[in-house]
C-alpha cells in the first residue's frame, strides 16, 4: 500500500477502534487536540450524549490530531473540533456544527432512524446482526446475478469481517473472486476457510470450491478455438467435447458450455457414468441455484430427462 510502518500501525489501530465497532454501531468520531479550547468545551456534551445514546447503539471515539496525524490527514481535517458520524467504516454525517446537546440529539435521532444500528446487547442485538448479515449476503448474490462480481466481492468481504463464521459469505466471496478472474485471491480465501472446522464441510463452501476448480480449466483463446474445433470435428469423441465444455465455462461462455453438455447428455446420457450431467450440476452449483441462467438451463435438462 506504500505506507510506512507507523502509518500501517495507525491504520490498524483505527480499524480496530473505529471501523470494526462501526460495523454494527454508530460511532461519533471526534477529532481534537489537548490545546484546543473549543474541543475541551464540547467534550463534556459529546460524552454525555454518547452515554445517553449507548442503548441505541452509539459510541464515542476520540482522535488526537497531534498523535494521529496520518488518520487526520486521511479525513482531510482542516480545523478542530471536527466531528463525524461513522457507520460501517464510512462517514455518514458531519456533526461538527451540532454544538449544543439538543442539536446533537436531534441529528443523531435523524441518523438512527435511517440506519440499521444495533442498540443494546443480548438476543435482540444478535438477531439484528443475523438479519443484517442475511441482507448483505442477498445483496452480494444479487450483484453476482447482475454480472458485477467485483462489487459482490467487496460486499462479501465486508460480511466475512462482520460474521467470520458465516459460510454463505465466505462461499460468496470465493465465487465472486473467481468470476472476477481473481483466482489466486479466491484460492487464498478457500485455504483459510478450509482451515476452519466450522466452515470447511459446509455444502456452500463445497459449491464455491467447485466453482474455483472449474475456473482452473481456463485456457487462452487459441487453445479454446482448438478445443472447439476438435469437439466439433468428431462428435463421437466425448472426452474432447467435455474438455471443450469445461474450457468454455472457464472462459466465461457458460451458454456454449451448457449447449455442449446438454447435447452430450442427449446423445449418450450414460457416457462415463453420466459425466455430462454431473458436470452440468457442478456448473449449476458454481453459478448459484437461484441464478436465472441456472433456472433456465435446469429446465432444459429436465426436458431431456422427463420429456
């Protein structure tokens, strides 16, 4: 990232003390200095409001601009006090002008009414967290369906930080990275997941692993053309046709892959113990069973199976 050791330490500290709490809480981020008179004047009000709003999911974090110059520069702090509301690692409001207790409370009430902030502790907070994780996983899956794996990977990565033991988020991240041609990154995530007994055997992880394995069949354009020509020149060579189907899918042409595998299944459904059907099912799992393309292709397979 081009950061010095001190800057890296500052970033890690900020992540632990501000970003991670902000994933479920609203963090009042107060940039101050010991020599700043207005900072000292407003501090008691901030502490009082934060304490009163603690049950609503509000916490106060203070950043000394003299001690944390790098962090202050990243927020482009020009004067102090500068006060932001942070949620999920991002500033969502500038609170600097809310100098009175009533102004601060009114502003916080408006923010809290619009964001899924977790207030309090216990089962209610856990349920809210679970619901939020589910919503983000669904958002990531929707992005994958819409053909935006890069954004989906960002969402899934965020969820894995919020819920490290959530199999759906890790599986989604592996699939998203794979679809974004970040295969080595996907392999790294899979390796970490497989080292976690709570996740390794989950069926969703197995599906993501299948997607990664299918991506490993990717070849360059020239090889893909050669595989297609070989498959088309001798339809009886089922091994050549299977190799082409695998390469086509890895290259992102899932229609060509499905067409080839369905044609193989129609020609000889028992070939190699049903390898064409098995490969189609692997592809379905890799893409996602709710994906519209998968639904349509499964319908085509069903017509061949049942007439």
